[in-house]
C-alpha cells in the first residue's frame, strides 16, 4: 500500500523570500505527503550540504527519484532514507543536496502516515506517544546573523518550563514577545524583527538581558508558572579563529574569558538553556563549561553537533555539552535525526528539536518532537512559519490532527 508511485519536486518560497525545495510523495494506494526544506543563516561548518534548490532538484530527479518510484515503501522510513543516501553517494549529501533529501524524507513519512490514517507523530513514534509535549523555546529578542545592527548574541529565548500544558507554554512565549515590545516602546526603542520574528533592537547585549529578564518576570507573575530564560549565543559566528577570540561589539574575549562570561550569565539570570556558547570546533571548552555549570543549566550543541551522531559520540566521550539541537536538514534525513535523538537520550543528553531561521509552513518538526518525547522544541514565538509548528503542537495535544 505504501509503495511509492510518484515523487514530485518543486521550488517554493521560504520565509526569507528565498527559494527552497518542496517534495510531494504519492503511494500506490493514494497516500500523499508534502514537505519542504528549511534553511539556516548561521549554519554550522559540518552540516550536510544544501545546494541551490534548482540544482538540488535536478540532481535528486536524476539520482534519487528513479530509485524510489516503484521500488521503495513510504511506510519503511529507514529504507527510504537509506536509498536517499545510496542515491547521493557522498557522506554529506553534496550530490542531491540535503535540501532535496530532507524534503523527500519528510514527505515520505507523511505519505506513510497518510496511508495508515494516523497522525505523523504516531506513525513515527508509535501508539504510546502523544502524551508528553516539548517545552517550546521562544525567540523574543535576537541579532547575530539573523538581524543587522542588533544584539551580538543571536537569540534571547523565553522557556516556559513550568507551564501546565503546551498551549499555556505557547501563549506564554507570545506574551513575553508582546511584553518585550511594550518595554521597547517605553524606552523609545522602535525596531523591526529578525528572521525568526524576534525583536531586533539596536541595543547592546546587556540591555537585552535586562529587557528580557523584566519581560519574563512580568509574564511569569501574570500566568503564575515558571518561565525561564535561555540563549543561543551562536558562538561560532562570534569566534575569530585567527585571534582565538570571541568578538563582541564592545570587546573581545579569549576562550577562558568566554567560559567565565557564560558561567556568570548562567548565575545572574538563572539561565535554563545556553546553546552554542563556544566555537563549533572547541569540544574542550564545551567540556570545561559543562563541568562548571552543566548541573544548573542545559549546554546545548547546535553547530557543535550538527545533528550528527559521529560528532555527538565525540561530545559524549569528552563530556562536551549535555544537550543537542536536532535540525533534520543539518543531517539530511529523518532516520539520521531519529538516531541522533536516540543516542542523545541513551546518554542523558536532552534533545531540542529545532526550526531554521529560513522556514516554511511545514510542521514536521512538531511531530518529530512529540514522536521522540523530546523535552524541548525551538521554533520561535510568533510569525506564520513559526506559529505553524506551535499551533500544530496545540492540535496534537487536542487530538485534532
Ligand atoms: C535556528 C538557528 O539559526 P539558523 O537556522 O540560521 O542556523 C540556530 O542557530 O539555532
Ligand atoms: Mg543555534
């Protein structure tokens, strides 16, 4: 029933107005799945390769589609993804493009779910999934590669860790986003938004800390449950490998100073989450910081691990970080993303399923998070391509997918 009978690929727009790859997968019994690849701006050096969409589509049509149509079953995700790897023939999807690969992989999963008549999370995770929901990390102020003339730190995140339901958590993050807007207006700091919908004021990081701490505390008082504060430092973007220093607008920090700075921030703001505080090549510095504050907060590897089990194994061996960001397009298939989550869970690392700064209306990551019992999801706070995922989580909780 799930034999794949057609795979169609096209270019569509992402949230930045750039082209990206969308895939449709059709099965023998009429099952249908559609998915689109997201795209990063602060990409890790070791990510699978995203090719220009036109080239990725042409290469996938030539190498992957003939191996799938009439040959593979959408219900057998591991087989579909193994075929994508074999069709590509490289170890980083540089032939068919990780963008074509991930779009086909996710569309096949949706076609498999469609044939079963089951929600995607259930097809992926089994019938006992759907009772636990990830805490959504919501980007409320941001800069770095996601907005010009804004903060050095890429993302200031609300983390409603005490929310009684995913719906309460999603609304709390939107309320923090709105509270930040009020505080910015009071301070006469009008501003636009960055790529992920976070406010992008022209302020320094210390003012952003103050603002977000105040907004979080205001909303926490209103809603009556604990809202934490988190960061994505995107350290690799700040790091200058020639000088060995982290370059902030107002000063430089060497690696020891960067570790001390982050540890101070964890103490001062009671941070519950710190992503990529250090450069993507510096496992030792990650290990030192994890040793220092890993019992108080999550130290998450995004560019460090790039959803890659080989890199995660190295991190586990060296005690670097205690959490991993999971972005399916960093590695190219759902199977690889699943394997990274399983390895993380077995080794006590918390998984944070994540959007990219360039997104579409695709909701696969909401289902992936529920299917794997991931404790966190990072998918923005507002904006249509972000709320697509957040609203899907609410629907899953309401049994309405
Ligand atoms: C979502 C992120 O940004 P990008 O998609 O630009 O890598 C991130 O760095 O976590
Ligand atoms: Mg990141």
